[in-house]
């Protein structure tokens, strides 16, 4: 088995066994979606209107919950030093961790979203667009988040500063993702928004490993 | 490049900036005084009335807000590629001014918006991207403050600044896209009459000089602070 796959499987196993970050993220996602109607009222027209934006913001925040541990755990117990010594380049290490994070949070969030969209009275066609946009867009959340996680990995309270760093950088993902759902609601073509979202996600997944690897390196004192 | 590195030496920088500082400070005062005088004595605009005066405080603030990020980005690149400590000091010193001028631009913009748009805040593309720019500055400064080891903090901040540079055009594009999707307010555009243009240009020059002056003072303070700390540790 290649080192990349080994690392990927290890991280997924760790995520599943240590408290189940997927379960936590899903519960958080569902809870935010439950609180919003309590806050803005149960008007089904209004809820359908805001569903895309609310679910996108909630998904980004839910994915953030487990991001600060992306490198931190391995940094604290020293395994990150060992991983850095392995033949796998740090860029690919970062990519493996991003993929593992997406598989254990972004993907489950995407799978849950149609159910929550149902609670928000979102029609079937926009629901499909929401599902597709989350499927395309959440990898960007994990990728950009990995930059923040690697920059703050040595900090005791990195979890507080991480959102401040990466949420402004994620604005395009929320804009295009929620925008696609709005376009679908207005019966306009959502392809433009999905295309832009895909471009953003592609660039993020391609470039973030380099930034993340650079900041892991500086934190290891290399 | 050689020229740059000669003056990037802290000692040389102290000497040069000490000599230049009185002149930039005087030029700043002159530009701001003349600009403000001209700005407040222009005839009222036929549409905006006397609120046109805010233009001369607002637009230059936005210019400097973006200029400061550019300065941070260039310093970060110099720091990452050539590992120059003065570049780190300069980048760190520029951030609070960037945040301050961004905030000034947002506040004066919303004060102008109240009589013109009838509300302090509209989710106009430009306002929104400047609000995001303010958060980028705050995150950058927070990262600097959070990491105790200074060289590590400098390099982490430099990486973040460069990531921001790649992202800022994308954020701007996406916010513009979003704003047209939502049928945002149309931005008052058109040619600026010469009566208004001259005070505006003088104010812009004044703001840029103000930024450069304050930036130099902050870098000098940081260098002196480090020297003082080193002396304390040596004893």
C-alpha cells in the first residue's frame, strides 16, 4: 500500500474512533438547521428562500469544528515529525489529510443536506443543486481550512484564531454555492455558479497543499 | 535589488528614514491641509450636495487600505524568499494601518450612505469586499500576536499574507458576481469634474504620505524596541 493511502486510511480511522468527528459535525449541522427556523420564524416561503445560504454557512461552520485538530494532534505527540521524515513529500501528506478530513466531514454533511433541505421546504430541483454544490464545494473548505490548521498547529488555542483566518478566504465558496441554489430557485441556470464553484474548489485543492506544507515545515523548525 | 538590500539593513534604514521622516511629515501636513481646505470649499454637487466633501476623506482611505495590503504582500515575499528580518518588521508594522484605513473607509462610506442611499449599510459589492478585507487584516494581526516565537510568527504571517494575495482577486470577483445576482445598488459612476478631482488627488497624495510616514515611525519603533530588549538581555 502506498504511503499516501496508508496515511489517508489512518486519519480516517482516527477521525472515526476518537470521538467520531463526523457524528459531531453532522449533529452541529442539524442543530444549526433546527435553530434557524426558531430564530426567523416558520414561514415556509421564507425558509425555502434562505435554505441554500443557511445550509451552506452551517456546513462551513460544521467542517471548521474538527479542522484545528488536522495537524495539531500529530504535532503534539510527535508523529508529525515521523511523517515528515517518511518518503512521502509534505505536500502529499497535506493532501492526504485534506482528503481524510473531507471524507470524514464534508462528504457526510453533503449526504445529510437533502434531508435538512426537506425541512426547509426547498423544492426538489434546488435541493439537487444544493447537494451538487456541497459535493463540489466542501473539498475547498477542507483544503483552505488545512492552510489555517497548519499555520496554527503549534498554538494551544488555535481553534479560536482559525475561523478568523480562513472564513474570509471561504467567502467565494459560500457565494457560489448558495448562489447556485438561489439561481435554481428562480428557475435560472445554476451551471454558471456551479462552474465557478468547481473552479474555486479545484484551485483550492491544487494550491493549498503547498501552503500547508510550507507552514508545517516552518513549525517543525525545518 | 542590491540597492534595496543596502537600505534593508536596519542600521541603514534608521539613518535613511531618520533623514527622510521630517520631510514626509511636513509634506503630509501640507497635502492634508491644502486638500481639506479645497475639499471643503468646493461647490456642492448637484446630486450629493455638501456630502461630496466626504468623498475627499473616503476615497483616499480606500486607496491606502489596498496599498497597505500590497505593501504587506511585497514585504512577505521578500521575507519568505530572502529571509530578511526587516521585511518582517515592515510587514507587521503596516498591518494596523491597513486595518485602520479600511475601517475609516467603511465608516466614512456608511456616513455618506445614510443621506445618499437612505441607509448606513447596503450590501454593495465594494462595501462587502472591503468588510472582508478588514477581516483579512484582523486575522493577519491575530496570527502575528498568537505565535510567541518571533521568526515562526513572521513566516506564518508571511504565508498567510501571500495566500490572501492569491485570494483577494477571487473574493472581489465573487462578491461582484454575488452583487449583480442580487440586483445590488448601482454604484454612482461617471467622470469626476476637475473642481472635485484636484482636491481628491491632493488628498490621496496626503493619505499615501501619511501612511508612509506612520509606517516608517512604526518600523523605527520596532527596531529600537528590539535593540532595547537585546541590551536588557545582554546585561
